[in-house]
C-alpha cells in the first residue's frame, strides 16, 4: 500500500511568516493519520485535499499549545464539512479533558463520534496492516514519540512465471500468494517459484519536542523516515538543552545511530526565517537530511 507524508506545519512554538505549527499528515491508502494538530491545521488539511470523511486517527504528542490548539478548529471544520465517520484522537493523559472541555463549552454540531484515548508508552494502535508504538520522549512535560510500522508484506507475484508453468489466472494465483505450495495437474508447485520473498513494511517515526534520548533512538531504529525535533542550530545548543528540544546536529546524530533512511528536520524555531544553516549543520553528520517547507510531500516506497 502506498504511503505519503505531507508536512502541514513544520514550525514550532509560534508560527512565523513561512511556517505553520506542527502537523504531519500521513496518507496510507485510503486512511489518514495525523501527527499533532497545531493551530491552523484545518486550513492546511483542506489545502492538502485530504478528504474530510476518511478513516482517520489523530495522534497528539503532548499538551503544549502549539501541538493541539488546532484540534478545536479541526473538529469544527470536519463538522461543518459533513463528516460522518468516527474520529479517533490519541494522546497522553489530559487529552480527554481537553477535548471534553472544548465540547462542553463550544457547540460543535459534530455528526460523527469522537473517540478520545489516553495512552502511555507501548503499542497504542494494533491494526491488521500496521501498528503504532509510542515511547516517552524527553521534554518538560510528558511527551510521546510515535512510530508507525507496517507489517511485512507478501512477496511480489510474477504472473509471467505463473503462465509459463501453465497455471491459469484465478483462484490458484490467489492461493500461490497465501500458501507455501499448490497442487496443479497432479504436481505440487512451490509458491516461492512464482512469489518473491516477503517484503518489509514501511516505518515512520515522529519525535518532536524532545532532547535526543535512548528511547527515541530505539523507537526510530531502521525507519524509512524519521521526523525529529530540530528546533535550533548549533549556536543555540544550550537553549535546546534548557527548553527540552534538540539542535539539527543532535537530530542528525540520532538519525545516524538509529540507521534511518532519511531524516526530516522539524519544529524549526520561528526565529529562523532562513533555516538553511540547520540543514548544512545536520548534513555534515547525516547526509540524508531533508529540510521541508510547509505542504511538501514525501512519498515512501518499500
Ligand atoms: Zn512544540
Ligand atoms: Zn513542547
């Protein structure tokens, strides 16, 4: 199944002229997963043409305003746009009170059920095709980092080979993909002659508002894409430490240790109107680093 990642907001703490507040939209086939919902996310979501009535989960990392002030607006917009499907919101302790509080004070007219779940470290979503795990990041308040890991996929089916062996298209082709062998024309035919080896699923890790730490490093291991707090450049390393954030260089070192494929610098402080120095510094440590603009999309393929 295809997976794409659209950066609805790549800034942090407060927006600036170029960057909105944190929100990452993952499209996995017809399903949507939204990581954080900073203020203004609803507008970016609309611009991304994500579809308002899709199966959707929102993951909130922590209860700092820049990561969840977009939720009321998002729920309001989805109500106005006629969403009918359930919406699941997942986050650390306090998220239930926040969503309930908004719903109590503001009349949202939501025509769809809103399920809010408070989670801790561990497996927070178990889907037949993927799971999402969370660990505690290292920040001033409880903050979760999430990793979406797809389950291994079956190997590639080679129709030409199947035809060469005279196996007719239909239920036998299906069986070849789901069992180790089939019986055809009185003979046993091993599936691996026609179906390639199992393919690994994609992995995406989202770790914002955190110091570099072992928990995130382990969570991110072998990710296809790591989206990591890169609030500051090297000259503000002390500030990063004081405020529970990371520099771009620290994010790059962690990406290298975690052996990820690509790193996206994220939660860029509003004080950088031109954050190219962050990219330069990170690339010295980990060349496969990307600096995204709001609304950029990355397509992931296994
Ligand atoms: Zn933040
Ligand atoms: Zn924070």
